[in-house]
């Protein structure tokens, strides 16, 4: 059956930019244009969908997040927006009591931010012991780059009482004992040793996570780091046919062979909506956690600049592997020193005669990418994916950590646009909810929680922000032929918004709502007020 979407604001993000109607067939777009011109192209019977004045756009693509971690957040104690340490501890106590967690069972919590706690510091193991005296407990920072274990957890994991780094991480020690606080690779190392949730429990959480993404108009989701521990769960998802969103996964270079063996049909194409996209590496930490690697010291520091997590040769080897194997690579870089390390490695690979730009390497976050580094990204074919929502959520923290000049240049989308460098946006879920409309608002308005405009010169038009989460995101995934636009032959993947994002001031973007998400002509999520 053919479907005609009409009587709304249809933004194709193609040429022409707007259309009066869209005709679809078998999950694909037949044509977009004036309604009277499309009707003769239809086959009978024709299903008419009245948009009732709402706006239809290509579905959004998630350029970077951690899908399994988003699912896992449904099984954790939510600590976001805690006012102080006492509220943090009370939420953990309530979780253990309400869910009747047996003694000795692991408890996981996530989303706290020491920057917004009244105490402005991380909890300690001994403080966490007050909330979970009978359970091993881990609380993960909102950035995902650090966290705290209680005493029972430290003992079970045998965390050493020494402050030396573990592969670029840190174990904090006081009076000869670990405080419970770990960051970067040290935290990630011990976090991976935690037991996984039960299969049925995790599968249910994945269903909830998909619904969350779909409620924000997203059709394609990213698994930003696929460790071996998750392979069995993804195999179960595929066996059940549980995925209704497309999922593109990336693994550490050392873990990719195991992933390819587990999903041989997913290496070059989607298999039951799952695809292996390539490699992922981490070059540094987070700016709000003061672990991002900078070229100049943090504000108030004589020489502390954060630190790298990989050597120059390790970064080079990973990029060379990606170019040689013709697989995409994503590189987490927040600080400008990490950006410089990635660029230098890319230049080495290209000098070796390998076609690195062909694999479409991505600089994930690129928050402190220097304006002077933007031409080098163009030369090396690296696409930046900016974490623009940081401007609102942590912009005031960045002013304290970096000073006004550097903070104002964070996520320099305006400079990239002026230089003709394409870019994408993401929310790094579960660090933040996958709210694309909030990200569009952040990129266009650049206002912090406190109301400070952070780098007015880096604001971009709403149309360019929309392209970042549709057209350019589809290109990032190598799927520009089927996603990101409403164009003939493309997939009928749409998001229905309550109003036209191009027909209002940027400040009013926050007032828009996602009313429905349509994948291949099938509504996978709708709000109660949706006309679909």
C-alpha cells in the first residue's frame, strides 16, 4: 500500500528543502513534492496521512552513544540532579530497600556530578558504606570517566592500595588505603570486572532503552564501545528479533576479532538491524572531570593539563589498522592535546600511503578542538562529532575549569561551518538523555544553565544543526544513500515534530515536542497527541 503524508510542514533536508507531500511505498520514499504531482504516482489503494500542520523531517541519527549503558541505566540507582551527598546516599538506600536487594548482591548507581553537589566533591568509600553496608556498590560519574566503589566492592575487586596509574587511569589513595575514587582506565578496568545482569532483566532494559531513543525521534543508535562481555547479550537480542532501531557497534581494536566472529553477517551490513561499524579508541578523559588532555594547563593550575590514555604509537597503530582493514574508527578526544595527538597520527598514516580519509574517521566529542586545528581535520579527513549539549549542562563548570576564552570556544561548530568542515552532534547517552531537540537548541543558542552565552560567534543556524543530526550523521555512518534526507529511494524514516523548527526563533526550539517516530513507514513510537 502506498502512503501519502500531507497537510504539514515537510522539511526534506534535500533539494528542494520543503515539500508539500511525501509518497512512500514498501518502506521507501517514492517522491516528495507538490501533493497534486504525487497523486498520479500512487498505486491503489492510497493511504492518506494527515499531518494536521505538524512538521515531518528525516528521522534523527545518534552519532555517538553507548546503547548498552543506556539500557543498563534502567537497572541502576539514578543519581542525576542530586543536590548533595546526603541525597545521593538516600537514593541508594531507597533503591536497596524498595527492590529488596539481597545482602552481598552488587548495586550499581550512575549519573552523579560532583560539580553540582553542594559539597563539590566525590563521595568516598566510607560514605558509600553508610548507604550500602551489606552490598558491594559502585557509583559512576555522569561523565562515565570516573566513579567510586564502596569498601565491600574494593575488597571484592582487590583494588590495590597504591596511587599508580593503570593504563592511563588513577587510583586515589589516602593514608595508605584507596579512597574508593578511580578515574579513566583504572575505573573502566575494574568496572568491567563487575557481574553482568541476568539475561531477561537486561533484555527488558534494552527494550526500554529503544523506546527512550525512539521517543526522541531517533532511528539509528550507536553502541560506542562493544566489550566481549556484551556479545552474548547482543546475540540474544538478535535471536529474539528484539531490535526495532538500527544499532551500529564499535569495538576496541583488540576486541574486534571476537565481535566479528560472534556476528559474521554484521561486519559489512545490517543483520537483524545490527551492524559492526569498526573500531573505537579513547585518547583522554572529560573536561568537567578535569581529565581531558589540554595543550595549556587548567585554570588555577601551574602545569596540570589532564593526561593521555594512549601513547602516540598506540594511536598511530590503531589508525593504521583501520586504514589497512578499511574499517571506520572513532577516537574519543575532548582536550586539544588529544586532538593534536590524533591529527599527528593521522598525518603519519597518510604519509605511509594509506587512504585513511576513505574510512571516515571520527573525532568523538572534539569539545576543545582548537580553531587552529580545524584545517588539519579537513586535510586528514577526520569528521568531528561535537558534544554540543555540554554547553548547557556543564558550560558554567567549563568557565571555572578553563577560563572564559577557552570555554567560549568549546564545541566550535560555527568555526567548523565557516571552514566548510562537516560535523555531527551527539548526547553520549547515558551521559545525557538522547534529546536531539535540546542539542539543536544548545548549538543554536549556546546558553549555559546560569544563562551565560558561551561563544556567541560559535552559534550556528538551526538548519545547519538539523543537518548535523541527519544529513551529516548519515554520511558519518556511510548510509547517506538511504538515511538523513527525505529523498526518492531513501528509507521512509521520519520524525514528526509539534511545529516547524525552521519557522521560529532558535530560542523557541525547546518548546517543540517529538510526536512520533516512523521507521520504514511503520510508527514505532507516538505521543498521545500525535496525529499518526
